[in-house]
C-alpha cells in the first residue's frame, strides 16, 4: 500500500491483495479517522465486488464525519452503490476540491 500524505487528504494506491488488507487495517485505525481519502484501485486486480463489500461500511463512517471517501476505479457504476467511484486520479482530485468548497460554504 502506497500512502501519499497531502495537506488535506491522503492518496492511497492499492495494487495487490496484501495492499488491500493493509488498507482495511488502516481504515480501522485511529490514524485514518478525520482524514479525506482518495483510494486508487486502477492498477489492482482485486475483485470489484470484494472491494465494494469491504469498503461500503467505511464510506458511511467517512460520510458521517463529513470527510471525503473517493475511489479511483473502473468498477461498474451499478456495483458501487453509494460509494463514489471516479475513473481517474485527476477527476478524483477535482471532485475532492469541489467537495471541500461545498463544505466551506
């Protein structure tokens, strides 16, 4: 798992299954709370259904704390349910900045 700490968000890159397991541990830790997250799955070969199933509860936790929880993936829109899944990192960053502006209003 590659964790890139930025001033207002963390960009996390997931490639292999062990990275995904580290991500789940990280999300369960207090270190990740109250942080905006952008999680990149574009180069992973992890089953999309598994991703959605495992991350769906975390999405609600981040939503309640008014923080961003954005996936960068090509997961089918019908599968992602309430999760925010965006196809490129650039678009995810734009989306994050828009959310930041809306929260500040």
